[in-house]
């Protein structure tokens, strides 16, 4: 059986379109890119054509510090698709990044830890799936960081 | 509070209810299921198909049939109002509102609202991927099923309110008691807390009993003006108040809740004041609740969101027996979607109507005058307050 260095086997390739290309290009060079609004100062992780807080078009791409805290999480014990059968149990987190934007991501080795809201996390980049695609994930930091 | 008072409030009603059989494998096409439920709703109201001139429905990722097909199969002489929507659980109350608005506006006289799907033998909600423009940010890593998405909400709710696994368990424990009295329910077996806890997590914090039961089936209700309803066969369930809301940051799709400001509160918090205000009653005065329950947590969200229970107190409220017969607020008296089956909450509306009409057999709650109904669990949803005709 083929494995990747991170042991994360299940993976769907994301669909990249012209509006989200900057984000996916960033991931491939290990940058978690956010869209920051020059008008209201808000940052958003999921690409959108205008600022979802103030509708401004005056925005710029910024690179996230990669630090964040745990907003919510689900421990997936059952694979809902066959391709994830070897990954369970795995943890999906809803992470509040330092810049104020939230994003979903796996927590590496998250199912081996007692999780609680507010835990500090740091982004990392892993090779996912049999296609060896770079994707972001999070790892737990010792409490007290930040 | 919104001071507007739409004209259909208090002037429109639901007056007929129909079902198909509920099975794990219907052996039928979805059109046949839809036609069976719609025929039954029309007959229940004491009408003929030729008198129905409007029909609306919803489907999730192409799991159902067009309203035009159903109107054709039922031999409608004409349709003045057709509305097909790509929606999920937020739809049933919302589409009843649309039907009532069409009636009040004079566009149609009798409008069917239905939901039909082969939800067990066909497209199953348990494993179906929840699609949309933001899927690239969740599918790759195995966040695709609806229950995983709802589990993220449930966890944040537990974080913010202190709700416990026992609070989640309280929902199916109570609803199974009603399901035992409901011949239509797919799951009728009694459930103890030990049974509940003995089952493994599927998507933690959810275990098997927290999850809806997939079903093949259909359900329809018939909406008309209160004046016309009074001449029909069944007692009208009057639409006193109804609301739909999608809050700020509703996302690019249903599973994109990353802009939603507070994952421990759903749309029910946003529409509560308007819903109660227009009905002229408060949460302490309503007799019954039929709350959309794709998963157990959604009942806790709605009880607290609508002010039916205190923040952080919904689990204790259920455990104290208040949602059972004889309690302050009998809730999900058909066993809910958890037990009766997942028709995306169309059957939640139907149960409210049947209880107000006192037609639920052994599970009828006597003297039910008012009922609050919800549709949806997440960033957007709809709700109604139905009453007996006074």
C-alpha cells in the first residue's frame, strides 16, 4: 500500500477557479493567503469577489501568520466516503486565525488529544492523498503560546 | 422588532395533509410518491385535483421531481402558481409562506406544498455530500457529510452553553416515547440513556440516536384562504405568523459557516422577536412545538433560540418531562425526523396541523390551540405559528 509521509490518504482535489486561484497557488508554496479589506480592515479566508463585511472591492492578498485558536471541531469516527476509511478517526477543526478569519482544517493527531475551545494551533502544510497534493492542516501548540 | 404585518397572517390556513407510505425501499419512483401524498392531501381537504391551481416543492441536489410533473400527473386543469426551489430543511415553513402569499395575493386558490424523495434507497442524507461553491475548502479533507457540519455547530453550542452529552441524549430519549405511539415512525423502539451511550460516535459529539432516520416517502399539505378553509372538510390550521431569515454571513453554501458570527446560535435567534410579535403571543404561551430535528442538537438550538427554554437550559427542560404529554410544551410529537423519518421537515409541518386538528390518534395532545413550527437548523431557516380557528 502506498502511503504519504503524513499518512493522510483520503483526499479530493479542490476545484480551482479564477477567483480562488490566488488562494490555491499560495497553498502550493506553503502560504495561507487571506483577502484583507483596505476599507474596513476585515480578513476572510474563503475567496469572495467583494469584502463580505462591507462590500468593498478595495482589497489585498495577505499571508496569514498561521496562528489561530480552536473555535469548534468534529471528530470523524466513521468515514462517510470510502477514500477516508484509513484516516478515521480524524479531526476537522473550525479555526479562528489571528487575523480574524475562520477556516476549516484537519488537526494532525487531533484524535489523540483532549481538545477544548480556544486551544492554540499553528498552520502546517502536508501532502494529502495519493495525488500528493499540498494542503494546509493544523497542529496543536502547547497551551501558553501567543 | 419588525412592525410590518404581512396581510396573509391570520387570513390563510393549512387545511389538508397527505402522506405516502414511509418505507426503507419504496420500489417506486419519486413522482409516484409525490402524487400519492398530494392526492391524499387534496382528498383530506375535501377537494378534487381540478380545484387545485398551485403547487410548490423543494429538492436537495436533484433528489426530487418538478412540480409541473406532479401537476400533470394529478390532472390539474390549470396551474396559476408553480414554484420549484433548490433548498433543504429551511424550506417547509418558507414554502407554506409562499403558498399563503400566492393565495392572499389572489394568484391562486388552493396551493399544495410537498416534499418527496427516496431518501433511504436513493439519495441518502447520511452520506450525501453537501455541495456548493465552498466545497474546495472542506471536501478535500473529509468534511463533506451534513452530520459532520452540524456536529461543528453542536460542539460550539456545547462550548458556549455548557450543554453536555446527556443534553443531546435527552432529545432522542424523549422523542422515542412519541415514536412508540406513531405507526408511521420508522424507529419506534424505546431508548434508554445506557442504550444511547453504548453506541459509538459517528461524528463526535453525535452517536447513532442523534441522527435522523432516512426514509423513502412523501408528505404534502394544502394551503388556502381562511375563508375558503372554513367550508372544507378539516378544521383550518391558521397561519398567524411566519418568518424566514438568513443572517449575516450565511456563507457561499449551506456548509460554509465560516463568516457566521456565533456558531452556538442559529437562525431561530434572529427571527424569534418578529415571529412571536406578529402572533401576539410569547414563548411561554404556546401550547406545542414541532422543531426541525435533522440531528438532536437542532432541537436544543431551537428551544433556546425561540426563547422556549433558557440559554443553556434546553437539555434540563427536556429531561424534566416538559416536552412530553402533560408537560408545558409537548414537542416533536411524531417522534420527529429522528424517528418518523427525514422528509426534510415537511412532516414536521404536517404533525403541527394534525395536532391542531386533534387527529393524531393516541398521541393527540388534547386542547392544543397554538403550535410553533420550525424548518432548518443552520444559518437560515423559517418558522410559523399556527393556531386553531378562533
